[in-house]
C-alpha cells in the first residue's frame, strides 16, 4: 500500500479507483509551499493540477516519490528536470482537456465578438443597452492560431464551422500539416497584419513568454481581439491593456493569468475585455478524463508497469 498525496481537487471516481487498489489517498488541498514540502515526506505519489508548484525542494523532500501526476496538460508548474535528476517520474494527462480548452476558446471568441457578458451584466443590473453592445460577426473574419498542436487544431475545426479564415504560426509544423488542418502557415508579422482574432495554444516557455507584447500589438489591426486560454504571461497583460485602452486593438478574452489566483488586473476595467478565472479545463468531462488518466499513471507506476504518459521516463 502506498500513500498518494492529492494536493488539488481531483474527480472522485479516480480517487476511488486508487483506494480500491489498496492505496491511502491523502487529500490535502490548499497547502502552502512550505506545507507541501512537509506533506510530501513519505508519499509515493503526488497528484496536482495547475495551482500547485512542484519545485526541486518538493521533489527532494519526497524521498519516497515514484511519480508526480499532473491531472491536466501543462507542466510549467513542475520542475521536470529536478524530478528526472531524482529518478521521479512525471506524467500528465495530455488528452484529457483538449476539447474543453478548444470549446472555451470558441466561447471567448464569441463572447468578445458579441459582448455577451457585458450585456448580461448591464441587463441584470437594470440597464437595457442595445446599442452599447453591438458586436461583429465571425464569418469572413481571420482567426490566427498560434500553436497548431492538439488544441489549436480542434479550435481550427470549430472556427471553420463559423466560416472564419484560418491562418497560423507554429515553428514546429510544416505547411502541409497546417494545410491539413485548414490553416495557412504564416509569420508572426503576417499574423499582426491580417488577424481579426488571435488565439494562443502553446506551452509557456522562455521563448513564448511575452510573445504578444507592445511591439507585436503596435503592428496589429485595430479590429484584433486576443484570446488566451493557454498560459498567463504568453500575452503581456500590461501591454495588452494599454493597446486596448488606446484603441490600438479592439479587445480580448482572457482565461489565464500571469499570477494565479488574481483578482486585480488593468484588463478588468476595460469594457471590451471578457475574463474568466482559468476555466479552460473546468468541465465535468475534462475533470473525469484527467482524473482517470492520472489514476492510470499512478497505479501503473506504483505497480512497476510502464507509465503511458510519463514525460521523463
Ligand atoms: C492544463 O494545463 O491542463 C489546464 O491549464 C488546466 C488545469 O491545469 O487545470
């Protein structure tokens, strides 16, 4: 029997599967970094989502750790190099929330195009504001998809159904492969020159941090709306707020933040910005899939079997 430390909310059926396999499922949500370093002592597996940072200190304190399981896609909150060094497997659930993230992207594209949250808010506060919240159609507009991995491609399929023109940027993808997804591969400069909507589907790395900044936004069309369901910090929030406030671009739909959780941003005061508190993967389906996939990884690792989604095996 192993102790599995669960540091964030994970779907109950996945927890039950690990209990049924005879393991102790130790749920400790909301630990501070210091508390996590203590709680991980003696645990064989650690399960997290995006709110927990697994530092080298956490890994080194978890001397019995066999696996860190990330119930989601992004691994920017795990020091994978430190885990590899310590012989600890890191696995994620790369397929679990791709549909939810793509659907959240379309929800934000539509919400920003039609100002739906703002209109809802005005009406429920007793204001009938028809002309204030007039919007734009998606048909015929150019959507730029930065990052043509699983989520970017699901966004492409869905945006094509709205008759949007699709362009994209991804240095790891060929013209042919982009064309198969219905996307014309172009440079970032061309995206700035052509896009009415821009959506990001890349991991946060030193290369993608501040990818969308004042210099990019200065070249963009006045009709541009920026959507970020990927990771905070890929878009520079201060630069984005300034570009929208000055009328340089039209608006934004932002789900992820440079610092999370956050309740303050210069973007919150802008009427053409729609925001959410990192809800891209927050659907019943995605959470079930993420929990299930991570239970598979933990159970495999604890019984010495191959771990399908290990990123550092
Ligand atoms: C992910 O990387 O999987 C998403 O941001 C969702 C999450 O972490 O909960």
